[in-house]
C-alpha cells in the first residue's frame, strides 16, 4: 500500500513538473523584463516631474519680476 502511495506521489510530481513553460528564462532576462514593466506609480512620477518643471519655471519668472520691481523703485 505504501508503494502505491509513493508511486502516486511520484506521478503527481512529474505531472506538475510537466505543466511548466517549455522555455525557462535566465535570471538576467527575468530582471530585465521586470525593469521594463510599468509600475503602478509610474504615471504619478511623471506627473510629479512635470509639476517640478512648471514650478521651476514659475520661480524663475517670479525672480525676474522681483528683480525688475527692485530696479523700478
């Protein structure tokens, strides 16, 4: 009876092993694929970068306006 259980366990393991993909990716390929995938925060990061750029432009214009106001006084 135990031999039958071991046989069933072995057959089950072989069947589960056969369900894997025929091509296995190497570790470097897996890392590269993970880096290429877009994360959930990627759109927000782009929005934040854009906001920083706009803020920098606004600050430079404000400094220029302040400089001209001081010259006008």
